[in-house]
């Protein structure tokens, strides 16, 4: 049953991707789509991928590496979400379009993530110090 669902969902996903690709292809010039796709590949494979691998290697021996990696991934996602708003051309013709200070909002969001990670790390340390123990990974 699981294989059937996986196949059905995979086929539906591929069909929706094809429809989306056709809609984008019809609404823009072909070169702009190809340039955008090439830029996405370069950005991912040339910058984001090596950066993630490097951070993973640098944090490999740390005690709270899972928490640190999760915090960095969350921060990275927030930055990627905010990036189009931060890079938008200014000024706009309509003052009601994107009127907020998105740089400040991003910094506040990143600070909240960092504080929550520090609180979680402190709670883990306190729990270990009071006789509690971290669940260990199963051997095998």
C-alpha cells in the first residue's frame, strides 16, 4: 500500500511541476527562465551547498551539534525567506507596498531563534546536572 501511495503522490507531484513549468514558460521569455534556473543552480551548488557542508564539518565535534545545526538551519531559512524583501528595489511607486522594516524584523527573528536555542541548551545542561540523563542513541 505504501508503494502505491508513494507512486501516486510522486506522479501527482511530477504532473503539477510540469503544469507549473508550462505556465511559467508561457508567461515569460524563454531566456529569462533559463537564466533564473541557471542562477538557482549556481547559488545552490556553488554557495549554499558548500556552506552547509562546511558548517556541518566544523560543528561535528561539538557537544550540542544537533541543536546548533538546527538553529543555523532555522536562521538560514529565515534569511532566505526575507532575502527577496530585503533586496527589493526602492523606492516603489506605491508607498503601501512592503512598507515595513524587514531588516529589523529579520534581526528580531534571528535573535528569538538564538535565545530559544540558548535556553534549550541551558535546560539540557541543567537536566544533566541534576541527575537526569540525555537519551542515548540506540546501538547497532
